[in-house]
């Protein structure tokens, strides 16, 4: 029960009790179904899968089906791999709100990394898919920033803008800004192609390519990125520049013109 | 001979050095007669009369900074590898044009500032011209004798747009290259000659090796040369016509009231140049414009979202974005209406405002000179037409940035596009009707003010208990200013039969003009000015109101 | 444009009826012009201390300008040109650009502000009146000009000697033709250049990112890959021109989801290859939505359905993206089975 109270802030807290009962049933099933595989794995791994399965039953199963087979409300998760889970849950996209607009937005993540890893372990156990990248894969060592820039402009900028500020897609969908996104999640997004984003598997965008892209993004779109010319104005190009020029350029000049042309105050008539 | 004598005697005497130099110049250039006419030339004071100066000064700033930039810019499309100081481009293949622009931004001290002053000044220049043109439009300053100067100004605006376009295309970066690609695609859509023009402009297939060098000579020589000539002509005409002024006490169509060029306008206008330059320099010091290093070198197979032109090309971009994809294929030829129609509309839409003065003078049939400005409310139809034009322009400007609008207001890009498509037709109509009503309302208010005086806000109790608000009668000066405007009577076709009962031939153009004239000056289009009788009746009659 | 059929009385009365500055009321101008109001002095005109204050303000502004110019030169010399500083709200910006911009701005602005303040507070603010004169020349001048012109024209004998006139006009009309002819070598004729790309039968499809030829197994469902024809390298002269036409976009769609019959025929196991160049005005279209199979152009929002023969479903493009017919060679690599069947990129008159 301690665990339950710790999760009071969960938006679905009201149904947690009910779902826990369901999870207990599912857990029983889980103990037998993947038995052959679990025996081969290390105990820790199978424990993680068990825990993940419980979490899955609570937070995910209503849309993705009790065995991850998918329902009309959510796609099948068989074979999406641990990387997809880590991306979707850690960026707060999953679990999604029951009613959503054109696409599921990024929001505050409600799981701990340990829980996410358990969920990921469970989903990975359903079918082979990309695994969560290691720091060595997405870290800055050995990356070619300039090459990353070229790759970014070829593969990513068309949706995410020159420096990853985001942009519009059809019918209200959008490519989100990449500002402040964990390099690991960028790597996972390229691997797995979340929502409408196409995937860029290692066969077409090599591991080194992905590393370069992340290094480039870190160089041009991080808190430390220098914008030599001054205010960045959102980094979205001429629309913002035009507005700024009209309001602060011409606006200031007109205000000054009013002063230049105004009559000087007259002395009071005595 | 006598002039000669006097010059010599002046020279022999101990005239101050300044005077001697002036004498020397006058003997060769005749500067005295020029100075006599202009040194104490009168200019009226109004903030909106300084909009043209904003344009003139930003144009000068652009020329000054542009000359500096030519010292460092290499207008070449030769492929080079970058090894300058900007890390995220190390080893990248790029054109020399792009590389030299990176060098100006990162390795030439102060180069970035000058580049940004140049670009910000261009944005302000075009914005200033737009607002200046609207000021001239809404006050009727384009009327005789200033129609030609209106056209000069219009040409400056259009040439400014293309100078800007060729300018921001020079760095050969990914954003501007996309714009050049668009231009090439638009050229291809021109029936019959499109492919030929494209091949000739780009020296072959797109992008080729030539366009930067060709745009360069267009940008720094051809267009600014023409513009400089037009600016000089524009200014000469302003001096020659003398400035317009708003109606007011002592101001008539036959005089000009204000301060002399020397010294007041020397100080104010000269000072304003420095103010404009100062503001733009600060702008360039604190705000990035066109960060080409973030955009990358141009590659025809790469693109970024949010691909927009600078603001002054935005409405053309909007036309292209809003147009449905019509294409007619007949007899082995393709008519690309989806691109060609916006291209034509772009010209027609701009030309509409350019020819307006001639249309209006045809409708009024007025051949007299006009030096007193209209208040926009006193020309409701013209004002409403102008606002309708601006509305269409602005809606297309929104259309040009529909993706940015969509992401920033969380809308569907398709919905924004549909809004623009419908708004382009509906918006101006609504704007026309609303503006005209507002103008007439303001005219009514002016009339009330003339007849009943100004509301003072003081409430007075009359002996028999009634409360009234005290209205203070206007001064003679205000009465005059509020009633100084002209009111045309609508043109009539006259009887359709002559005195002998024979049917008179009425040309279609006459009928059209009578109709338009009625729309401009008919009963629904202006509030008659108060007459002296009305005024007397009210003021002398019952004492209060 | 003639206006003679507009009766005079339709025109409003002239704004100045010639009664001098002090106009007289009439029917059309009910309230007579009272004339320029009397000049009122400013504080500076009557109080020398106020005038002194103005003088000091102007002098101070000019002095600040001088200091700012010194600051500009000092910044130029002293600040390393690649030094970055953090300025609140502006972000991490280049220190030199910031310092130069502000000092130059202040130096210029203060000159302007000083001059204007001087003009506004110390120079005379008496309003002056200047008369306008009609621009049109008086009738006698007009007559004289026409007379002179007629005289000159007559003396030239241009009207009388038709042979001179006609040959002169002919010569003048023809001489600019040389200039037109000179423009011929600006570029080649279009011929069929816009119809062909580098793609040929048997050309391998090379991944843009890795520069390796692609195998079918490399292209996963839901992925997006950009490719170029084998043998085209970034360092090649003419790379830009060729890639502008040959750029290719590969996606894999479940074959049962492909609605267009020809598209399915031209695909390989659901891998379809489309031109990356938008058929509207040539932007590299590539905003692929893997769930809807829609691809959006970032320039003008033309939207194509890649699962339905790249049919246009929104926006200003006039026809589908051209598809490249692909297959697999003996070694198991993806290859083109020919060039595009239609011209890629924007439509043009001869496209047909």
C-alpha cells in the first residue's frame, strides 16, 4: 500500500486500485507464458520484465492491449523495442491523454527511469526491436559536428528547421522543437520513428551518422549555443525578423519622428 | 561686365575666406541662384512627413554599408572547403560566396555588425517605403501635380523589393537558395519563353555556376543605380512642388507654412539621419538578422521548414501558397496556372495601387493642383479602398508565413491556408464597408463638433431643473480646419435626350464614370459640411444644446 | 481621361479663393480662415536660463557621442573578435558585435538627438509663409515654346525630307538588336535538358548518408531514405545541377497499403522511389509522415500521398511526384530500371 500512496499524483490514481487487481491476474499469466525465455535470462532481467509488466498493465494496457498486441486506441507494441518505450515514456508522450489533438504532445514524465527501464524490458521481451542506446553511442566523443550538420540538413531540417526549432506538418501535426531534448531521446527518435516521424534505422543512417547529428544539434541548439549577432528571435527566419524590423525598427523611428516634428512646449502666457 | 566688376571688387576686398570660396564656386556652378531658391525653403512640420526621410536615410545607410561589404564578399560559386573559425562548418563544401559571407561574419572585425546593419536597414527601408506610400495615399498627396512623383515612389518600392531579393540571395545559403529555386520554378511557369528565360538567367540548368555573379551585378550596380536616379528625381520634385500641408489657420492651397530649411530643417532632417542610423546600428548590435551560418550552404536537394522570403516578398509568397494547383495540359503544352496566376496577380496587385491616382482623377475630373492634404475620413471611398488593399496585402502576408502561424498558434496549416484563400476575397470587402462607415461616423462627429462645440464634461443645472452638459464653442481656427475640406458633387450624365428630343449618345465610359462618381461622392459616401445657416441657427437660437 | 464633360459646378471651390490669407467665408467654405495664429514664445525664448540648459543638453549629447566613438575604437582594438558574452534576454552573443553596435549607435544617435534638440529649442520657431506659384507656364510662354519648337522642326527639314526621316527611324530601331543578340550566350537553349536525369537502367541507388548502395533489407517500413545515382559524388563539378534533378526519396510501405496499381508495379517489395523535387516550384520536398504516408513541401505546403501514386491532396502543386521504377540486381542491390518517365521538378510550357 505504500507504493500506492506514492503514486497519488498519478492522473489515473482513481483507477489504480482496479488495475492493480487486473495486474495481479496478468502477473500470474506472466509467470508462466515467457517461462522458457525467462529461465535463460538472468534473474534481474526477468524481475525487471515482471515489474514492467505490472506497470504496463496499469498505465498502458487500456490502449495497447493486455499483451501489447494493440487495440483500436493504440498500436501494437510487439517489436517496437526498448528504445521506443524509453523515448515515448521518458519524454512524457506516453501514457497519452485519452483525447488528444492531431498528435500526442511532449509533457512531464511521470515515471522514474527505473520504472521506464522495467517497462522497456517488458516491451522488448514481446519482440526484438532497437534497444536503448548507450552513452557511448550518443555522446560527443568522436563526433564530427560539421558532417552532422550536413546530415541534419539532409535528413532532419525539412521538418525540424535548420537548427531544430521545429515546424509545421499537415493538418495540425508538427515536428517539435529539439531544444532541451535529451541526446538519448533524439537518438531513440531517429531509431524508432515515433508517431508520424519516419525512422532512420542504422542501415540507412549509421550509428556514427546519428552521433554526428546529435553533436551538431548540441553545437547549434543548446543553452550554451552562441548567437553571435544578438537576440536569436526564435531562430525561425524572416517572419520573426520582419516583425521585429517593423515593430522595433520602424516603430522606434516613427516614435522619434513624432518627437522631431512635435512643437516645442510654449511658455505659459503671462 | 558689371557682374565681372563686382566679383573682382569683392575678391580684391578682404572678404572672409568662406565667402571667397563661395564666390569661387558661384563663378563656376552658379550656386547662389540655387541657394536663393532653396536655402530658406519652407517645410511644414508633421511626423508623417518624415516617413520619406526614414526611407532616404536607410537607403543611404544601405549604400554605405553595401560598399563596405563588397570589399570582402566574393561573388563566386566556385566550390571550396571551409576552414575558417566557425566550428560547425569545418571541412564543408560550399561556394566561395557562402564562405566569404561566413568570413565577414566571423573573421572580419566589425563585419558582422556591418552585415547586420545592411540587412536591418533593408528591412526598415522597405517597411518605411510601404508606410510612406500609405501616408501619401490616405492623405491624397498623390493628386496633381504629384502623380509622377507617386509613380517614382512606387517604382522605388518595387525596385527595392527586387534589390532586396537579389541581395539576400547572394550568400548562397540554404534558405536564400530555396528562394532562388522558387524564382526559377516561377520563371519556368511562364508560357512559351519560361524555359528560355530560365536557361539564360542561370547560364544553363539550375543552379549552375553563374547566378551569384549575375545577381551581384544586378544587386550592387543595376538596380541601385536606377534607384539612386529615381531617389534624386523624387527629391527634386519634392523641392520643386514644395511640400503639401494639412489644412489649418493661415494654410491655403497657395502657400506653404512651416520652418525654413536653414537652419531648422538642416538640424531636424540632418539630425534625423543620425537618429535613423543610430537606431539601426543598435538594432544590428542586439538582434541577429539572417544568421547564414546556422542555415548552411545551398544544396538543391536540401531544405528547411519555415522557408520564407524577407517580409516584403511575403505577400507574393502568400499568393503562391494559397493558389490551388491548377495545371492545364493541352496539345503537348503545359500551362502552369498554379504558379503563373500568382505571378501575374503579384504584378496586377501592385499595379492597382500605382495607377490609382489616374483613376481617381478621371472620376473626379479635377484638373487643379492640390497642395492641401485630405484627412482620410474626408475621402471615405478612397480611404476604404486603401484599407481594403492593405487588408488583402496583409492576409497574403499571413499566407506567406502560414506554417509559422500554424505552429505558433497551434493551428492546422491547412486551416490557415483555407482562411487565407477565403480571406483574400472576403477580407477586403469587409474592410471596405467597415472603413467607409468609420469615416462617415468621424465626419458626423466633426460636423457635430462644429455645430455644437466641444464637450467639456462640465454638467450644469439650469434654473428650471434640467441638467445639461456645457459645450464650448470651437475657435475660429478649429471651425475653419474642420470645414476646409473639399466636397465633390457626383458627376451626372445629364439628360439622355437633347433639347430637340433626339436621343443623346452617352458613351459607356461616361456611364461608368457617373456611377463611380456617385459611389465616391453620392449621398451615402459623404456627410455634407455644416453650413453657416445651420451654425447660426444653433448658436444664436436657443443658447444651449 | 478628358474631363470637359464634368460641369464646373461639380468641382468644389478652390481651397483658396484668392482673398489672401484671411479668407472670406462663402457657401462652400462656411468658416473663414482666421490666418496664422500669433507666435507664442517658448520658455527658451524668454528665459535665458532655460536656453542655457538647452545649450548644455545639446553639448552633453555631442560629448557623449565623442565618448561613444572612442568606445567604438577601444572595443575594436581591445575585444577579441571571437569572445562570447552572456547578456540578459539577448543570450550568448558576440561581445565585439554587441559593443560595436551599441557604441556606434550611441555615437550616431547622440549627434542626431543633439541637433534636433538644438533645432527644437534654440533655433527660431517662427512659422514662415512661402507662396506657391502655379506650375503650369503662362499662356504666352506656352505659345513661345510651341513656336520655337515648330521653328526648329521646320529648320531641321525632318518633316519634308521623308527619306532621312524613315532611314533614321529604321537605323534607330535596328541598332538595339545588336544588344539583344549579344545576350544570346547568357545560357544554352533548353532543348531536352529538363527531361533527363542521371538515372539509367542498372544504376545503383546510393544512400546519401553513408554513400553505400542500398539493399532492400536496409529500407525498413516507416523509414525515410534519401538517395542519389551511383557515380555522382559531392566533389564532382556539376554535382549541384545533377542532384537538383536526380535527388531521390525512398520509403517502404506495406504492399497492401499501396492504392495505386502502377506504383505497386514500379516498387520493389513495397519500397517506392519518388523524386525529391517538388513538382510545384522545385523545393526538395521531404516532410514524410510515416503513418499517413503524406509528404509535405515546406515551401508552399503541397501535399502528396505516397501510398497513392504521390497524388496531390493539398496545395499548389499541379501534378504528382514522378516515380522511379526500381528493382534488384543480381548482387541483391536496389537499382533503377530506367530514367524517370516524365520530367522532374516544376512544370514548364514544353512539358506536355
